[in-house]
C-alpha cells in the first residue's frame, strides 16, 4: 500500500551553476518503473536484477523511495534522473 498522500514530500530547487530546476519527491506514482527495471538490468547496477512488474510495484509501494527529476521548462513534467533505490523489508524476492 502506498503511503498516504499527506505523508508524501516534494522539494524543488534551482541549481545556481547550471540553472536547471531539480525536484526530489517521495511520491511513488512519479517513478518510472520501466526505467528502474532497465537500470537493474544494466551494468551500472551490476548487483541488481530486473524484477517482474508486480514485484517491483509491490516493492516500491512498500518502500520509502526518493526520485530525482529534472524539470522541463514549463509545467511540472519531470524527467527521471538516475534510478532511485527502493529498499524494503516487506516484499519477498
């Protein structure tokens, strides 16, 4: 079960050097699960393995996740940056 909406947090800041706007959020609905699984399958995360979609969704829903996003120029339509790392003790693998 995802966290209640009142417990979700989002922070937005503009980086002074590159003038990009970044957002950090604990909202699991913003996470791109396909991008996470692609990262798990890559050499970048050599210790991880891709998960079936249902297990990954359960893992994310039962975890405190932090997503890092680069906001596009305009309304909030973020691009997910390198994968967040959801960790859980509640999902059997």
